[in-house]
């Protein structure tokens, strides 16, 4: 592992050319002192790639953001209540800006109240010591490390440590973020931090979080570069998954979860999808339990469609192609990936066969053709079409033979009067 610089030492900014250009513009702007802070600093010290930039400004963040947006030909979005701003660049990149500030919480889990502060105080309010470092940018292109709270030492020791006794009570989402950092960076929890987290969970701090905030953190966890199965296992070990639904931890299935994500990647090219990773354990829950999760996480109607039960191996084995099509065709791709991960050979065959069935279904007989052949309008028409479509998908009739098949069915039905054809 590379040597981690210490407080006051110079740090080389090893950034991609696009990020170097943004940093150069930030350094060149006149105005208050500004610092690169948080996750980008941590990743630079670890020699990891940096994807985003976060800056803290010792002064008017809105005025600084306006000037930077002009330099970058971007759009400025401000959040005056929290003293933050965001510059959205034409290439899709976003640059986060925040005034140096301290935070106080009216109650555990509430959003913070902010007021101006020094750099040291600003860093003190952050979630973990490894994220409580800043780089003072130099015109020469380098930077000086500010690390008043020992984050570099914790990074070198691969240790995850909070900076406040009440850190998890003030902001319970830090427990979710801690799991994410531990899995992504291979960190171990400091003893006191571990104890504080367990105390906060035992006090029910997660009950104070809104469903939306809980969902945001769970989504970040499952779309992190770390292995989602490791993240779920760590969240279960901590007791976090049980705060969503008590049966979720015992429903984890590492093999099926990995297979479902591989299927998703093969279909979409995307490596991660939180709905797929969560969908595997959700499939083992009862309908009432899934509904409780949906309400707890404030899932949208579209998101709820991604979660549901899975057929058993016996169900798949007995299923005819037409039945498989009826089950699978209406499902979102995430559900199909989950079912593929959970299924055995018979189920995967049905899912793999869906494109062929969809093509066949596009050639199915229409009611208009049947009426044109002389069959009268009536409630029997839908049943006749359904039987014919099923026979088509089950290989009992060819696309060209559907009309004759349907007419023969009609003629063979005792109550078929008047006759058709």
C-alpha cells in the first residue's frame, strides 16, 4: 500500500484531464479561500480514481459558485438553507460547493441547522475521520493536506472512526454510509465507533429516518463499486437490514444474488442495479412483508413492480411455454433478472426462451381476422383467441394455422351457433 501523507504535507493531485481543468479554474478564481474536501481527498490519498469534486469555500459560496459556473459554462443550483451549491457542467459533470459551516441538530435524525465556521470546525462535523480532510489548492498545481482529526492515520490503519459520540444519533444514515465505506475500502470499524453504532441501533435511531432517506442510502449501498452481496451481508450483520424488514437478513442468497446481477449485466451492460440486488431477498418474503418494505422505503408504483415472489422449481417444471409467457412478459427486466438468478435449469430455460415466445406472440391471430372469417361477435371470442394463442406458444399450431385451428375449435363447441366460416 502506498504511503499516506500526513497533516501539513504536500499532496500530488493525480486527476484525469477533465478534473484537472476544473481544479485549475477553481484555483484561478479570485475570492475567498477554497479547499478540496471529503471523499475526493480520501481517494487521492489512497491512490484511487477520483470521479467527483467537492469544494469548501470560506465565504460567499453562492457568489463563488456563480463565478465558477461562468468559467465552466455551467448552470448553478443553490441550496441557501444548507449553505451549498452545485455547478452542473455541459459534459454532465457536477461540482459540489459548500460554505465552511458547523451543524446542529434539533433532534436525532433531523436535518441540520448550519452556521459559518472555520475549516477545522467544518471538518469536525463530517461523518468519519477518513472524510474529514481537506486539500488547500496551490497555484503551482499541488496541494497541502489539512488533517486536524487524524483521518490520514486512520486510512493508513484501514480504520473507520466517527468524530463524535453522538454521530449516529445525529445522523443515522452514517451507519449505512459506514457499511458502504467498510466494504468498498476494506476498512474495519474502530472499537468505540462499533459500540456507538450498536448503541444507536438499539435505541431505534432508524425509526426516525424517513422512508425516502432510508431508500436513498440502501440504493447507494447496492450500487456502490463494492460487491453488493458483501454490502448486504455487512448490513445484515449490523442489523440494518432488519430495520427495513426483520426477515430480510435470513432471506439473503449470495449465489442467486450474484447470478441475478450477472444476468442484468448481460442484458443491459450495467454492472449494478439496486432493485435486482434487493429483489432476490424480497422474493422470499410474504406479500404482506413485501408491502411493508414498500411502505417503509416509500417505493414508487414503478419500483414496487420490480419486487415479487418467485415460482418454485416444481412450478417452473410444470409450466407450459404459454404460462411462462403470461408470467414473464408483463414483468420489468429487473424482475426477470431476479427470477433467472433464483431459478434452476427449467426456470432459466423458460426465461431464456422469452424472446422466441415474444416473436411468436407478435404473429398471433386477431379478433378482426376471426370476425372476418364469419365468427359472430360475443363473449366466446376472447376465450377462443386465448386458447388459440396458447396453442401457438405451446407449439400445437403454427402461425399460419391459427385461423383454421380457431374455426375448428368453434365448430367443435356444442353451443357454437350460428356457424362460421
